[in-house]
């Protein structure tokens, strides 16, 4: 069905600095793995649609300013990861699919989808490469760009910053991107002495947040789905039947997903439930992180309620809990977490807590603020963008709906297989009940 026909390393087209880059505690905390995403593009009639030569040349140019991404992840004398800026390059592969985009099948996140559309990182020699890319050409003329970006070096914001910079150079033919990367991660160095002022339960309570479990390990116990909320449904969710509330998309969709998960699991009213949230620290720090900060600036926080209060009380009750949680993430809270990691990083297992969510909890990642549909290499914007696979059971990624659901949102969900049918039924039934 799909064959990789070519593979090479693309290196910066100019000499770049040779040194090692220190990684912050927020970088070191992340799993030493690659985050897989993909972008689908429909043909526009151009005979040079997604020219390999054009993309390679633009990639070699953008790697001059983003030169750390052409390096390798290595360990220092104490076993702490850092980036060796050695300009060895990024992997660039070409694949051909013996089908059309429509005939490919389901684009729901899955290990199989990742294996087909995103370069493999299972071999030891690829584990330290910071970026792997794959262009897949379909028989209909459509193209998929698969990206595997190392999570120890980039989060979603900085990964998309690079992809947009690459597309800008390919589209405009320039050699300089409009927003250069900021490479100094010491702005997130711990204080001396470290000062921890908060509990940071998401990182210290093993019962709530413990060992990482991937979908490959979970096997048949998990199912994924892509659910959509139309523009009209979203407006009703945010504003109510009579316009008597004014909620953000993030809070409205977050509460809806949290309530849906609790109902689908048929949890007892007296049970406690947490909604884990991934927050961006960039604008919350004082001073704010410089524009183009290249690195991880995300952290986990959580809202906590009784199930009965969440599902039975007015919708705004859950919203208020999320609002309080998000508003508490100020500079002092973030610096306190960085300091906690400094103290406990020698025992990383205690710091990581759980990468598997308890079956009463839910993890929400918002890509609503990311311009994921602005990645235009010169042949038009993508019509579809997603993660290629999910990491946890009880997890959702929320993003703008894109071309086919303009004004709405799209939700990629991973949930217990035996409860997914009920999850989807409740998800749409409750949406209709708001109308």
C-alpha cells in the first residue's frame, strides 16, 4: 500500500555554530520520544506540486537559523540530555502510496497510521535524530507531510514555528524567516536556591499521575475517534440557548468532554475526578518568554471535582473550576514547578508521576491557538492536520475545524474501547440538549 522510495539527510546549507545546548527542566521532563503529526494537502493542478527539490532547498535554508534541530540528542557527563549542534541533519524520506487519499481509509490516530505516514524512529540510530520528515504522494495527486519532532527539544508551539518557517521560505523563496528562533533556554533555569511554594500534585502524587503507557502497550483496550462540533453547536455550547453565558471555546469544550467522559464511564457521584490540562507558560512568565522560544514551555495542571457536582450542577460549575485552575498559573507557580524539578530531577520517576491517566480522569490538550492550517509551502493550505497517534487512554486533542468544518472544532479522542460507543452517543446527545 505504501513504499518508501528515497531517504536522505538534509543539512544546513551554510556553516552553523558547533556547540552543545543545555536543556531546561521542562525539556528534560518530557518523554525522550518523537511527537508524530501529519498535514494533508489536496492537489492544485500545479505540475510541480510539492516539488521535492523546492522543499529540500528550503529545508536546508531554514536549518541555518534553526540549526539545533539539525543536531543530535546526547547525554552529558551526569547523564542529562542536551543537544549537540553538529549539523548532521534531519531525515527526509519520500514515499508513494498505491491509493488515493480517499481510498487510504481512516485517518484516526493509531500506531498503524503513524507507521505509514510518519518516519519510523524505532531503530537505535534514529533515536537521537531530532527531526524526521516524510512526504507521501498519493495516486490522486494529494500529498501528506509527516513530521516526527523530538519532544525533548520542542513542544507543539515550537514545532509548528519551525514547520511554518520552513513553509514560508519554500513559498517566498527567501533565506530568512520572519520570526527567527530564540535558542537560549537558560531563561527557564531554576532559581538558586530552589523555592517550591505549591503542591504540584500532578508531578508528585504517584496515585494520580504514574507510569507512561503507550497505545502500542495498551493494544486492544483503547479506541480512537475524531469527533466534530459544528459552528452552530459550538456557539450554543459557548453562549447557551438565550445567550446567557459567554465562554471561551477551550473552557466550553473542556467541560463538555470532561462531563462526557464521566457519564460514559458511569462513575459514582461520590467519586473524585480530575481534568488534566496542558498549559503554555510562554505568556504567563515575567518577563514573558521571547518570541520564537525554541523549546518546551508547557506544563501539566488539573481541575478537581466530585463527579456528581460536575455532571449534575449547571454547566458553568465546571467552567468556574477550570477558570480557577488556569488563572492560578502565574509566574510564581511556574517558577516553583521548575524549582521542584531541579530538586527532584535526580529521581526522574518520582517527578514524572503517571503518563497513564486513571480511569476516573481525563487529559485535555488544546491546539486551538495554534495556526495549524497556515502551513502553506506555496501550493495552498492543508485541509487536514492531526496527531498520527495518541499517548494515553482518556485523552483528547482539541483544534480548529479546518476547511471542512469552518468555525467549528475537531476533537481527537482516545478512550476505553468498550466505552467508546457510549462516549460518542453522550458527546452528541448532550450537544443537542444544549439546543
